[in-house]
């Protein structure tokens, strides 16, 4: 397995760019999407290993994007990034097989720590699965 490919989908350009730089520094390849439609297209064509998906995006929200992705790819690891942490959103995320639900919090470093933990855990699982085959 080469570098793990991460699709980062978030309409907040500043947040997305800063997080993309950090994810690259952690050793991952990064694809970026600025809206739900673009995220869906990249998810289906670029076949990322991990998707970091914002909940509230233009054109399609993160749950609609994920519902469409799940029609053809039930295995891709998805981490939901959101400021909307209501219980109903967490339950919907769980039904769609999201691996982690990361709150966008005011402390940028804390959000990065949550994302890094989720990415590293998923990456270890992907590598272990590949080794076992």
C-alpha cells in the first residue's frame, strides 16, 4: 500500500486549506472538495481510502453525499467533521457507517488532534487488513 489517500470535503476554504496542509505533513495524500457535489464526484472517481466529510456544505450536505457513496462503496472509511453535534446527527452518522464524528470546535489544535487520531487509527486498520490478505 502506498500513501493513504484522504478526501477532505469542507466548504470553509480557510479551514480546509489549513487542515489539508496539516494532513499532508502527517504523511497522507490529500484531495480537496469545496462542496457536496464535488465531494461525491471525487469519492467515486479518485477512490480515496479515507473521507473527511463536512456535514453542512452547499449543493449536497454530508449525509446526502455519504448516502450516495454507500450505494457503490460500503467500505470506505468516513469521518464526519461538523459544528452540528446534536444527537440526531450523531445517530444518522452511525447509521451510515461513519467511523468517527469529529466536532469542529473553537480550538483549532483540538480539532486537528481529533482528526489525527481518527486518520491514524483508520490507516493502521487499513494496513493491517492489507497485510492479512
